C-alpha cells in the first residue's frame, strides 16, 4: 500500500519572493536569489514535505522520508535552514513464527546558509554549513563548511540557471571507522524550468572536491500544483563518493513521491 502524507501548519500561505518559487521545487543544497524586492522588515517562507511507503503480504516494511525547508528573507540577506531525514525498516518472518524488524536505511541531515545580496540582481556571497549522519552509507558522518560566490547565469520568463563556487573544509568518518578531513573546492548549479502554469522541473548538482575524496549530490524533481499551498513532488537523487571502503558502493540513489505543503 502506498501512502503519501502531508505535514500541515496553521496560518495563511505566503508566496515566496521569487517569480517561480510557487511552482518550482527548490533544492536541498542550493539557495535561490530572489528576483523581486523584499518588503520592509523580514519574511519567512517555509515548506514541509513527507512521503511514506508501506508494504504488506509476502514483503512487509516501511520507508519514510521528510524535509522542512525554511527561508528567511530580508532586504540584504537570504538565509535558508533545512532539516531532512529518511529511514527504511523491513519486517522478516522467522521459521519459529516470530518477526524481526531490521533497519536497512537511516539518514539525517541538517544545513544552514547565509547569503548576502550584492548590488547586481542575482549575485550573492554566502556562507554554508552542513552535516549528514548516514548509518548505512559509505560515510557515516560528513560535515562541511564553505564560503563562496553565486550568480544567476540565465533568467527567462520560464527558466533560470544559477551557479555557485567557493572553497571549503570537510570532516568525515567512513563506514570502516577511518576519519578524513581537508580543504575542498565546491561548485553547484541549478536549472529551474516552468513546464506549464501548474508543473515545473528542477535539476541541481553540487560537487565538493577534496584531497582524498570527491563528494557529489544530484537531484531531479518534478512538481505539480494541487492548490495554492499544496504540491505533489516526484524526485530522484544520487549521492556519490569516489573514495569508499571496499564493502560499500560509490553511489546511493533515492526515488521519492511526496506531498509538499508551503506556508
């Protein structure tokens, strides 16, 4: 049985200060530059998404994914805070009639970015920090911090392209228990395309190149509007590390179907 659940919150929905933000899914690793002026004071724009899949019969199990993305806009700053999680639990029936629950996936991540808006439209300087706990991944812990410059390369009525680049530092622990740390160079890009008034596509990729490992994340997401505050989102993401223990694969992928509530 497929269950797709939505998080809810009291209060009126407010459109984000971006001409495509109401229909184009945002990336977990990319801060957008607003294209319209911010009113006096400050504004919060938040979205929450949750998806769940449960199976019964010959195969039993549950997987849940969720994310909260909060953006704080002021006249000079665009700040973003993201918390996300994913877990998968399988139910095994033993010969003696008992059942055993086994956790086969468990990942939690948090990130924060402060972006200062420069004089030219779409340009910004940013400070980014992130941390990931992945119990079954090639890296069980991965933390990074970076600074950089971002700009909007393309701006059309239904399409935008943003890029970011800058240095950083990472510290990680792989599945074999070995710790790694070092200086990185980070680059990121995102394409957002409004396919129709009610459907939009985004493609984002970020790469951190260090002395011992290259860590990359890519996501493709398609969203359709249900109403002014609700969207259905289908996404495919891939995480890759070039230097992993022999018992682990280089790439982890995830396909998800969620409901997104904006407020």
